[in-house]
C-alpha cells in the first residue's frame, strides 16, 4: 500500500513538475517580454515626444536656418540615441528651399530631400510616422526614421525627421533577458530578421525559414504572447508584438538555463525519493505557505496602490503650487535647450511655449554679448571646469522680457541640470525708482529750507556760472580764466551735492573732468553744449523747490534785497557821516550776522563726502551749540 502510494506520489510529482515548469516558464517569459515591450514603447514614445517638441520649435524658427542648426545640434549632442536629426522645407532646392542636418552633413548639389523616403512617408499623414527598418549606407547599422509634418498657419512648411539605430531596441530587450543563454531577435511583421544575435541575419533571413516555428507562425505574427517549451528537448520559444513599432520580438534558448528549473532538475531525484513519505506534510505546508503568500501579496498590492496614489497626488499638488506661485520655473542641461517641463508662469512671462528653445536666446533676447557670456559660463560648468556658485555669481540676474523687468535666480538640481526661477519685479523696480526720486526731492527742499542763506549763495553761484558759460560759448577763456572757472565749477559741484541737486552735481563733475583733461591734452571744449546741458538739468531740479515753496520764496531766499557791495558802501558811508551814531551801525551789522552753527552747517556734509571719496568710514558729524551770531567777513 505504501509502495503504491509512493509510486503514485512520484508519478503525480513528475506530472506536476512538468506542468509547473511550463507554468513557471510561461510566467517568467510573459512578464519579461511584456516589461520589455512596455519599456520599448516608452522609449519610442520619448523619442516621438522629442520629435514632436522639435516640430513646434521648427514653427518658431523655420525662417532661421542658423538657429535651426544650433537647436538640432544641441538635441543631437544631448541624446545619443539619435544618429542624426534633420529638417527639410516643403519647397525643394530648385525653389529656394533648404534642409538642415544636426550632424552638419554636407548636402550634395543634386540632393532633393522632398523625394527621400523619410519626407515622402510623412507627407499626408497626421502625427508621428515610424518608418520600416533599413540599413544605413554610411554606418551599416539597421535604423528607423521617426518623422512628422510641420505646419504653420494651416500650411505644411516642412518635415522634421530623425535616424535612430535599432541597436538601442535590442539593448533594451537584452537587459530584460528571460534566462542565461537566451537570444532575443527583432522581426518585421512578416517574420524577417531586423536584429538577431551577431546580426549576420539582419534584413537577410526569415524566422520561419527553418520550419521549427511554422506551426506557431499565425499566432506569432498576430502579435499576441506565444510560448512553447519542451523539457525533453531543453528548448523554449517565446514571442510578443511591439505595437509601437509594428514589430515582433522572439526569444529562444535552453530551458535548463532557467535558474529555478536548473536547481529543480539537480534535486529532482532526491525529491522523488523522499516525496512519497513527506508528500502530505509538504502539501499541507505548501497550502499554508501559499495562503500566507497570497495574503502578503494582497497586502503588497494594496500598499503599492496606496503609494502610487500618494505619489500622483503629491506630484499634482507640486505642479499646482509651481503653476500658481506667480513665478516661472524652467530647467536646461548641457545643450542649453529648455526642457519640455516648464511651469505655467513661463508662458505668462514669455507669451509662448518655450520647450526646446535655446535658454540664453529666450532669457536675453537681442543681447548678443550677454548670450555669449551665458553660453561660455555654463559651458565651463557642464564640462566640469567651474563650480556652479561661481558661474551663478558672474551670470546676469536681471533681464527685460516684453517690456517687463524679470529677476533670475539660478539653482543647481539633481542630474547636473540648472533650474531658473523667474520673478516679475517690474512694479517693485518702478516703485523703488519713484521712491528714490521723491526722497531726493524731499531732501532737496528740506536742505534749502534749513540753509536758506547758503541756498541763496548757491543760486547766485549758479547764475554767475551760467553767465560765464555764455561768454565762453562765444569767446574761448584764457588759461587763467580756465583755471578760475574750473575752481568755480568744483565749488558749484560741492554745493549742488549738498543741496541734493544730484543730476546737476553729476554733470558738474563731468564738466570739471572735461576741463582738466582739456588743459592737459590741449583738446577743445564746447562751452555752448556744456551750458545747455547743465542749465537744463539745474532748472529741472530747481523746479521741485519752486513747485513746493513758490517763486516768491525763491526771490526772498537771498534775504538782502541789495547787492552785498552796495550794502558795504552804505555802512562805510554811515560810519563816515555819523560816526557818533553807534546804534545805527550795530543795527546795520545785525542784518549780516549769522550764528556760528549756521556758518559751519556744511561741514558734516563736506566731511562725509570727502571720506566717501577717499574710501574711508567716519562717524556722523553734528554741530552742537554755536548760537552766538557774528559777522562772517570779520
């Protein structure tokens, strides 16, 4: 009875082993082939998306072959899966059309791209067009072309296309091998080899020619998953369709190379010996283990679903935050071409889609030197010759886009890519400039009010300066006059700075420098132009005071209605005629007296200005006391 049960158990195990082996091989092969098919489809979609992005870029640049060349060359350098990328206009060379190759291939004189397969296949078809595989005459590689028509304003303006080696597809398939020693082949929809082993049968043989696969031909060509495994022949065949390319993938190899199967075959004899006695125990444990495994699998699947949902929600939340942050976010790599994923704020700033465009050209339109510096700086960074922080410090951080002032912040991200954060600071810049002007006017008015006597002298100095300039505009000054006038201009410059006539001070400084250079170099000066510019700026800044205080205050600013020399003559006359009337003399002198503090009121400003000019730091100076009044010219 026990012998019969053992024999029955062994037979049962053998049958079960063969059945489970086929099931295991089917599961492994199906998972591997499906993962490979999905990975290839993702790869094709990524290349197609790149071509689709370039098609949009061609619409922007179709009348600028030079920029098209730079754009295509940048993408080719950034993506090594492409053998070449090219754009041909809808007009042939006989009608002034042109074609641009990213590899800078020298186009023969009789070459007409509108007759080439990649152009002809794309015409009349919407979306991306993937060509049948063919052997490249230059490299000998099996390649395919991904092409797309380019439309602008409802009219086809050309075709963008690319050459891609099928070796990349085979490499993807090889990474997801089913078992050691397996050979993966790529077939056309008719079963012709595209890539196979050492590639000696590429485009030169048919998988069904030997007859070994003939009975499964219709199932294989349908593109569905097909598996045939023979334990006794130690061979398996597995195939699946590649819908993204219209191809088939065929895998074949020794069945014994499956790791689980090889270990099982080695231990099969021992298992058959002990299986008769331990069958029931093993069966019970297997059932419990299977149940526990099913529970664990269900938990893992549930956890994975929750994790995927969390990732999707957080990704969507992050995208929503970036799109509504009021700023623009874009990234670029070594090619300096803007990545397709940029925030909605960039569209608001630039007024268009910027994916696939050159980053420096987009950020600094029309600024040739800045663009060149940008390319040179980030070229050094991506070549590993300079740190990101150094390049960021030296790169322009402000630009003007569509009459708006944009601040740029650069960040280094993972994968050696650069993140640009764009902030519209137009209103802040305008407000800062407005506040600066208003503060300057306020200080100008306050200085004039607090130092009325000195302000009157400043006005007299300005009138005297302009009178001299009117004379010199007609007659050149002598050497002595030029030296005296330069000193007068220097004094006027200092007074203008004290009374916050900033623009007047700047022009006076330029005039002083110009006159000094003229004496040293013997050059001529246009005093008429100097008078025109200086007077224009001076009266514009003076108008802020008259607008605030009125013309009458300005007329009264001098404080004495008669010239100073006339007043002196009056005092001398009184002393001579009525020397005994001391009260009258004291009264007349009182009009000329000012406090000692007011006499030295400009000293803190002069000290601060001198220290700043010499590059020194000094504490603020203040005049304390000095209420005693004196006659300043005694």
